[in-house]
C-alpha cells in the first residue's frame, strides 16, 4: 500500500500484466514507466534509475470477523463483481487461486530459492537502510509482542492470535509486553497502550507511537527481492 501523492502530484497507477521475480509490475499513467509493486522502485521507462519512490503506508492483514468487530461501520468491496471469476475465500467452491494457495508450488519462477522456510510460509518483512528481516507470521501472533531492532530502526511487532494480524510500531525507546487483552500492550513502567490502526495510543490518549510500514507476503516473494534477508529469531 502506497501514498499516491508524492513529487508534488497525485499519481495514478495500473496493472501492466507483466511480472518480475513473480511480482507484479505496475505502470504510472503519466509516463508509462514500470514500477515494482513490492519495492515501489521505477525500473523500466522514463523514470527508471531515479530516486522517486511512493511513500509506503502501513496495512493490516487480518480476517473479516476481527476487523468488523473493531470497526462495525466499515465499508467493504463487494464480491459481486459482475464477472465470472469469484473472489470467495480459498477453499470455497469456485474461489480464484484456490489451487495456488493450497499447494506448496509457485506459479512463476524466481531467480533464487531460499529453503530456510517453505516457499509459501507467510512472513512479515521489514527493511530499513541496507538491513532486511523477515518474521514468520505464526511466530509473531503466538508471541504477541516482539521488541526488536532492524538496522538503525527499533521495531515493535504486535500480533493477534487467531486473527492472523501483525502490526508494527516505532517504540521510541520503550519496551513492551502483552497486555491482558489482545488490543493492549504494556510498557516498561506498567502503562497500558491501545493498539490502533494509525498508532499505539496511551490509555489516557496523551501519547501516540506511529505505525511503521511493513509487507506481509510469502517467504519466496520476500527473498526474491531481499536475498540477504535475516530471518527471525
């Protein structure tokens, strides 16, 4: 997920239909430059080689039950698209990509294959500067709270068991442990913080720690672009 407003204009992107390292290449409608959807890097065309990058935004991947319990007034994209392809959950009859998600194999090749994890294990990827680290989603949700350092950036990973959700925050010198509720964490002084989508908020609302952008994806997709990644723990 990216902020489309950068370099003093609002950008519009589309799907090129091309892949690189099994990852979609998108194009911008101003210059037709191709961009990596995983890294936001322009790679072919007028803007290739430039320093332009759309700012990455934090996103939360979780089940609908958990989301609508937190945000009952949410709107959601309709599954009634008017097209023959259905977008039901994998495992339901007629769902798109059901065979792909339920098999260990890849649909398209990548240059390198890292066998430290099965190809399709879900990981959360963080990269800051020249340092990249991947966290198995199941590990984070089981531990609920991980205090870590990725290069020069401190990172607080908070997982929700059952929902499969992982959020990452900038702890700004604090250390946290799980709270009594999965929507809370506790700092080193015993203070309770609430887990929100746009930040970690102190119980009295006076302090806020920002979200950090992260990518949740298959292990093979992460290692294709970050082949020297560290693997937690």
